């Protein structure tokens, strides 16, 4: 039973790493947010290689838990997917915010140049459509 669980966890961690690399490649996840996901995938893969050490010695000393429940694993995976989704959204919003700031700066520069070209005695009247 444990070897099947090890294989499943190892495959899921590799899938997480591949998805993270693909999101980075498609520029849907920024590099600064991807470091956490790469570390999580790598650590999960390492833990799946030697669960006897990590589950029986390391985690039991820290948490006192001896067995992982299927419900806890499913909840963890669900929360992991939610956090990955939020990382993607944050990446998109960061890119859009940067683009808007650059557009604003360019429009402000054009407006200042436009004001300089007007004669000083003519008032500036902006019409809204």
C-alpha cells in the first residue's frame, strides 16, 4: 500500500512541476511566484522517495501524526489548486498594473507636450464625448 502511495505522490509532484514550468513558459505565472511552486513540487518529490524517514521520524516529531488521511490529502490538493489559481491571477494583475502605469506615463507626457504647443493666451478646453 505504501509503495502505491509513494508512486502517486511522486507522479503528482512531477505533474505540479511540469504545470509550473508550462505556466512560466506561457508567461501566465511570474518567476517570483513560481519559486514557491517549484520548491513545493521538488520537496514533495523528495519526500515521496523516502517516506519512511520523513513520515516516521521528521513529521511525527513535529506534528505527532502517524498516518495521513485520504481526506486530508484531498483537502490539501484542493487548497493547493486554489492557491495556484490565485498565483496566476496575481501574476496577470501585476502585468496589467505595470502596463497601465506605463500607458498613464506616456499619456501624461503627450499631454504636457500638447500644452506646450498651445499659445499661452489660448485657454485649454477639454471636451468630453
